[in-house]
């Protein structure tokens, strides 16, 4: 069974028990570094993985498109695996960060798949913003093989991943989450146990629905003001000092919409996927959720119009096009 990895303090002249501390430090040095396999080095996966070596982990990376894995291995101390199985074989903990749970499930089987490599007692941590049903199915399959599973989607965006300040919302057994906490702490500031397997996915989906609703509502409001001739910079300043403000109005709109920068950090296609998860959850749970359902329809249509590579905030362009106005000009 895998143990947790205590970090021993180095002896210092201020330490009242230098011999004990020194012995603990020596013990720490004698342990092999835990090996982490990271699979899926996209917009958020790559900056997450890049923190691991600096936090004392041995890193093995795999990515479907090999060049991305080579790029990460060039930037930090990491080895590149040729297959998911090869990455998993070396790992105490394997982390996946793929578009949807479907791709994660698709990585399990075959001679190159994760199940061919993962050892009994290891843990698969899925940082994909996944769907709870598929996560439960994956967890059950792993359990048959003596492997634990944690769904651990993240929030905080590309910047949070680069700064190592992500929020990580975990679903799984408390003891397993405690075991992997030092690994998650390499890229996460808030690591929160949300409940059983699937709970992390569910909290993430609701967060994403709120994000989408904020984007659309802020876009509608500012387009209306722009069309009426109100300076949207002034309007946004007022809103951000008032009760209508949100992260969307305070950060996303000034940095991305009013500036017309629209950087591509999180694909609209992925937010559409998140909204479907949230809408399905509400429907399956018998909860009336007209706002979530409508947001899901609006973002699905925006994805169809703007394509697979558009950023999530670019959904505002659809409002601008139909209103015949540009916010921020
Ligand atoms: P990207 O689209 O940037 O990257 C997707 C990654 O998945 C790439 O490494 C891609 O490989 C790989 N991939 C796609 N399809 C397959 C497949 N069939 N088999 C194996 N690998 C595959 O996505 P992000 O990094 O932005 O997002 C990853 C997850 O994190 C998503 O669930 C997203 O919702 C979530 N997320 C993203 C945030 C962000 O700001 N970007 C913020 C919070 C959560 P290849 O290089 O070959 O294309």
C-alpha cells in the first residue's frame, strides 16, 4: 500500500532537537521520490504538471500529441512515456486532465491503457471536469483492480494553474484524498473534500453553470447599455462597486471584453460540456432549473457558431452580433 509522504524539517540551529530532526531528514532522503504520472497536457494540464518536480515528485508525462509532452519535459525535470500504460507503470499516483470523462474512460483499456500499467494500491486522480456517472463507473472498474479513484476537477483557470493556486474539489474516500493531498498541493491552494466519488464533478458543474450565466447576463446588460449610448467602461465601474458584480464583471469583462483581447485560455466547447453536465444533473435529480437549461442551449448554439477553438468569453460575440453593437467601443 502507498504511504503518505511526510516532509521532514531540515536541522537548524533554532531547532531544539537537532538530532531527531536530522534523523528525520535522513529518513526522508532515503525514501525514493513518489512518482506521479500526468496524462493530458493541454491548456490547464501542462501548467499543473510543471509544478510537480519542484515539490519533490518524480514526474512522468504522457500526451496524445507527443510534442506537448516533449515541451513540458524540456521545461521541467520529467520523463516522457510512450503510452498511458508506460506512464502508469511507474506511478504511485496517476493524474488525468482530459476534455471529458469519456476520454478518461477511453484511456483505461487495451495493452497501452492505464489499467495495463496501474499497480494495486496506486491512485488515479482525475482532474478533468468530468461527469459524475462516468467517474463512478471508472472508480468501480479501478476498485476491482485494487486501485483507488478520486475525481478532482479544478478551478482558477490557466493563471491559477501557473501560479499553483487552483481550487481542487475532490470526490472519493477521505483517507485516499489525504494520501494524495501533498500531490494536489503542488498546484492547488484550496483542496476540498466534497463527498463521495462524483461529488467533485457535481460541484464543478454547478460552478461552471454559474460562470456561464454570469457571462451571458453581463454581456446582455452591457450590450443593452452600449446600444443606448452609455459608456460601458463607466457602467462596469458602477456595477463593480455595486451588488451586480461578480468575478466575471470584475475580471473577465475588463481584461478580455472591454480590452477586446479575448485570450484563448478555456475553450467555449468545454464550458458547453460543463453546462450539459449541470443541466443533466438537475433534470435527473428532478430539480427545475430553467436558467441552467437555457444557458446550456445558448452556449451550445454559441459553440456551433464560433467553433471548437473559441474561448468561453467569446460567447459574448454572439450577443454583440445579434444586438449589432460592440461592448467597450
Ligand atoms: P485542452 O483542450 O487545452 O487540452 C485537452 C487535452 O486532452 C490535450 O492534452 C489533448 O491532447 C487531450 N486529449 C483530447 N482528446 C483526447 C483523447 N481522445 N485521448 C487522449 N488525450 C486526449 O483542455 P484544457 O486543458 O483546457 O482542459 C482539460 C480539462 O480541464 C477539461 O475538462 C476542462 O473543462 C478542465 N478545465 C480547464 C480549465 C482551463 O482554464 N483551460 C479550467 C478548469 C478546468 P492533444 O494535445 O493530443 O490534443
